[in-house]
């Protein structure tokens, strides 16, 4: 009853405010209560007046969310071309999509979407040319498409599938099991799984990682600690699962397990952050102690497969751009590793093993390049791709030299290729048919030189023949963190922007992994300002080159990219007309206190590390550097109520502070999606609505009428 009363009161207040000032561009925001919360860091007090919004399940916060959404939707509803954008986006989104086939035993598995299905459907067939049937349709798991297929894994002979679902966009997953031949759902049901692999041991069962059950009401905010590795015996209840590994001394380490090719050894990876790991090996079923391959947490290493009784691993051990090394599982210490494929000038992203070959995927200026090696580590040939772009998926098996891979670029929707490594015959297995004339657009790779000499690559996409008169609407996108690279790929969400003369720029700034670990580390911890400097520099260069001007420049980023947007808008608000931060890390002093936030300290550092680290974080934290004496760009913040990766409190406190301090006429809005999370698994219907609102807001605040 109290919740209902508060909600009605706030909603009534908003309606009154809207009726008082409908002609004002500045919306009438809800009044957000402030409290007297103050923290002290190394002798400095820091006010946190909106701390109460961290409790995202309280009646007061829920009412605030309703009130903010009402203001946002009221503003958006007055944009005359909003529905036109949505209609066009719905039409262009409605095309068939298909994943890269996975082969296990005699079965082939593939995911497919007929166009506007909220979730893709998984199909299976016997043999490459067998009759296909549906194996799992996630759209039947909920009425609104908010239950998503988050992960799946097949036993080696393809007889069983373990699959994980996510509800409402949460990182929490539940695992179920199907018998493939009959499609029968087995009774297996595992809960409180997060950041886990699913690795089968023959057909007996599988290894997975889970946490202890959180307290009721804290599921989306509690700190994730003491992740454990379990073995689940097929057909048994979760209470019978066997604990394989638990680190009782380090609460904030995560562990995942993987079975080797022969089903003889178990590899367990440990991680303290989002990069680098430890590696341990043990004979399955033995009481032997773990063999330590690497305990330093200073290298990133991943098992590729077993070749001539040696484990091939992809690693950056003494190779910041990665190489392949071989490990003897009986004597796996780091000093005994042997090089197989040496480090090259370009980043080695991944390696896939077939019966006779190793296919190495390199990244050259953020674009994909494939090379084929024999199993002695000698290069055989380059595998030519259709053009500049990316390879988002690749499937190879150890019993065949036929592989499948996906290819895409900004102007080329996803394709799937079948390739015979021996005959070198390539054919298109699937090609999307999209209502978009990609031939009318061009993508240019442009380098701009930063003040310290670093060459920053930009992918610039626009209609052919664009005039560089400084008047083009331009969306500048960036991420700049966690060794992540957003390579060129077709993005249906960009179509309304490009069709209406918009320029799209993906800035590969430092903090990402475009040029290996050195490029990543150049944008971490006490170097984080370099990321913001790079992004600001890119914006200035695009203006200087005649692509746009500050009144036609929008900036967008999500998650760590949301932090990027928040920071650069505070530092250079004059450069941008529109800001679109999504699910951003906005409170740099408290981010590590929620869910998996502690794992980001490898990139950010923590406010309790040292006084120097506190002052550095405090100096750029988006929440703590909002000013009242500047003209901010029109801002729409995006978040979701089930985001348990970057909890919505970041965005809640950020927008409340913007609405409080900013005195100008530009709108400061927040769009809070319900039954959605950090982004993965979001239903197509919700994606279309969100992207339509994003473009409507951007065009409107640039004074552009699209279509």
C-alpha cells in the first residue's frame, strides 16, 4: 500500500509539472530526495546524497524509476518521427539470421532467427544433409521473450545438450539438460550459476561453476564471492553434485574448468580480474595434488587442444601480442613451456584445431586475418577472406578438415562459409537478405596521430560521396577498456542513422586490445585518462577534417564505454550535442562493492588502494565531476532494472545529479528498461524500441527530421 501511495503521488506531481510547462524544452524532472550520506577517503569527505537509490528493490526507488520513465516517455512521445524510425527499424530488422554450425558426433546444430523472433531457435540434424528439426525454442520459455538461451554445450558424441538460461537479462543462469535424439527434457536443473563454462566428461556429466545461494532480495546486488567448481552427474539432483575445487583463502577469485581432448585431465583456470589467469591441471578422478602450470595471474592462457600428447595453449606469456606454446601435462610448470607458433607483429586472437591444421585468427588494425598452419607449427597459407571485416565465429573439429566460419563487415550482413582446408574450396552456406543497400556505403580505415605519436585507428562508415562540409551528423562510438575490441561487423541498429546521412565512427582508442597487451595497459589504472584524451582528440580531429561540428556530434558507449561517455562529457561538454551513455560505470569510488565489480580493479584500481589511486579515480569519476556552470549536451542514459553486471544505481545516481546540477534547457533523461539486464539476451522487441528511442532523441536534439 505504501508503494502504491508513493507511486501515485510522484506520478501526479509529474503530470502537474508537464501541464505547467509543455512548451519548455527542458523537462520537469521528478524531485529526487537527497540524504546526508558522506564517506571519508584518506581524510577527504565525499557526499553521496543519492545513496538510497542503490537499493533498487525498495518501494521508494521503484517509484522513482516509474517517475523517471514517465518523464522520458512523455518527452519521446512528442517527437513526431519516432514512430517512423521504429517502423523502418522493424522492417530492416526482419531478415533471417543463422549461426555457424556446430558438429558433435553425427549431429549438426545451428541457431536461427526468422527475423523478428525475440530469441533465436536451436535446430539439429543428423549429418550435413540430414533432415532438420527444432531442438529448443527459447521463445516458449516466457510470454515476453525475456528468458534467453545464455549458453549451451554438447557431449562429445552429441547425445546430450546442457543449456543455460537467463531470466530478465540477469547474469544468473540455470542449467537444464536435453537428450538430443528424442528432444526429451531431463530432470536435471542447476541454479546459482554465473560466469561459468559447461565442460562434458564423456556422457557421464559435466563440470560447471557456481556460487552459494544469495540472500533473498540481494540476488542482483550482492558481491559475488567464493566461486566453486562442481561436477554434475547426469540424472542426479544438484545437491549430489561433487565439489571439485574451492579456494577458501581468496574470496574474490573466479574458477572455471575444462576437460582435455582425451577426457583424462581437468584444467582449472583462476582469475582475479577480467584479464590474466592461473592454470592448474589434474588427472580426473585421482587424489593427486593439482599440477601448477602458472600461478602468477600475470598471463592470459587458454587450452586449444592436445597435439602429439602436448597441450597447445594460446598465451601472452612473454608475448604481449600472443603466441602458441606446448605444455607437457605431466610436467606443466611455466619454465617448461615450448613455443609452437611464435609471436608476430599482429595480435593472435584465437586458434582453431582441425584434424590436420591449426587456423590462426590474427587482428590487423582491428580487422580479421586468417592463416593456416600445420600441426608442427609451420605456416602453410593465408585463408583469404571476402574483404576487410571480422570473423565473429569459427567452428572446427579434430576429426575433419572441413570448417565453418562467419564473416561480416559494416556493409556486409552476416554470412556463413564452409571451407575445406585441404582442397581450399570455399562456398557460402548462408547469406542474409537484408533490406539495406550496402553497396551504397563505404568504410574507411583512417589513422589519426595522438600527441605522443600513437596511431589511433578509426573505422568511418557513411554513404558514398559524402561532402566534408562540417555539417554531417556523426555518431562517435568508443569503449577503450578490458582488452576488448569491437571489430567491423554489420549492425542493423545503424541503418536509420546511415540512411539519413549520418556518419558512424568506431574509435579504437587505448585500453582495448587492438595492438595487444601494451595497448590495453596504456589505458588502465593510472593511465585511464589516456583513454579519455584519445577519445576527445578523435572528436576534435573529426571536426578538423570536416566530417562534422559540435552541434552535429553525438557520442555513445556502453558499460566501460558508458564510463567513457560520462567522463569525456564532463571534461569537454562543448564538443558534443548529444550524449548516449548506456549501462555505464559512473561511480568510480564504489563500483567494486557490487556483484562482480571487484573484478574490474585490474583495469581501474580501487578507491581504497591508496590515496593516489583514490584521487585519480575521484578526478574523473563521471558521478563526482558533474558541474553546474557548463552547458551539457542533451543526454539520455540507458540502463535496466535487472542489470547485475553494472548495477543500475550507477545510472540512477548519475542522472539524479545531472538533473540537480545542470541549469540549461537540454533534456537530461534516463530510460530504464524493465525485465532486462546488461544487454545479453535482450528480446528483439525491446531492442527495437530502445534503438528507435535512441535515434529519435538524437535526431530531434540535432534539429534533423529523418526520412
